[in-house]
C-alpha cells in the first residue's frame, strides 16, 4: 500500500492508494477547547456538504467514511492537479463554466462553500472536482451567496491576476441561481465594501 503526505492549511492529507485520508490537526495557537470544537465541527460540516453535493449529482469526491472524534474523513482520491497549477489562458473558459454550474447548483440547494480557491478545485483532465468543504454552511441568503462569489473573485485576483477579470466575468455570466439578480446586486455591494476597506488601509 502506498502512502504519502500533503499538508494543507488545516489538515494532513494522507494518500493511500485510491483514498485520501484528511485529518484535521491540532493548532497550537488555538485554545484547546475551541480547537477541539472547530476540528470536530469542520469535519462534520465537510462530510455533510459532500453528501449533499453527491445527492445533487455534483462533481465532488465520494465520501468513504467520517470519524468526527478522530477529526478524520476518508475520500475517494481524484487523480489530477490543483486548478491553481492547471489554469491557463486556453482553458479558463471551460473551467469557469464548470465553476458557474457548480455554484448555481449549490446555491440553489442552500449550500455556501465559503473557501472557493483554485487550490480547492482539482482538474482531472477537462473535468473539475470541488473539495475542501470544511468552512461550508447552509444558507439561502443572497448576501452569503454574494460573499461566496466574492471569495472566488479575490482568490482569482491574487493567484491568477492575468486571467482573473475575464474568468470571473465569464463565471458571473454563466451563474444562473434562482435569485441571481439579487445575488449579483448584493455582490456589487460586497465588492464596494472590499474597495472601501482597501482604501481605508492605504
Ligand atoms: N479527494 C482528493 N483527491 C485528490 N487530492 C486531494 C483530495 N482532497 C484533498 N486533496 C489534496 O490535498 C490538498 C489539501 O486538501 P484540502 O483543501 O481538503 O485541505 P485543507 O486546505 O488543509 O483543508 P481545510 O482548510 O478544510 O482544513 C488539496 O489542495 C489537494 O491537493
Ligand atoms: Mg484547501
């Protein structure tokens, strides 16, 4: 059996053959009680959101098992590259279309991902898989959906500055949630809040 390790922001990822074991590790800077609570709740959130996405037919790795007390999930391993490495000027529209469909479906089901970065998407050939639901939650509020979109915009701006404008515009034009108009109106407010904050800290 092969086993190797990837260290994520919050978790250790062990690769064992066709499985990924994701274990949330103790963070010394957090008070123990809070640390235990966060690791447990994020493990639980992640499992719940993945199950829901699977029931919606979305492209997420299958959940094989979940142990809240060990802060551990095992997931089907997606063989591919983080989108962060795979994204380029020839494929950004195709991947952007898949991001827009994913966002439309999760938002209509009341799921907010809340950590949409290109490290949390795996490109397996042309198909994109979505991972890392530890910060996700359930909400139908346009504000929460707008923040989800804005987090993606910020992630694109910081890691893919030469593509971010075109790609985000493409995602928005394909995003088709039931309350799209309200969400996009909210997004403009969230964006201007971000700009004001940046100005204040100049
Ligand atoms: N199912 C999977 N298949 C293949 N690779 C994966 C899978 N899950 C995670 N990875 C790899 O491990 C990395 C870290 O995983 P993930 O993003 O879930 O953890 P994290 O960022 O530490 O999570 P969190 O912020 O929830 O603690 C991913 O960017 C990806 O490269
Ligand atoms: Mg991650």
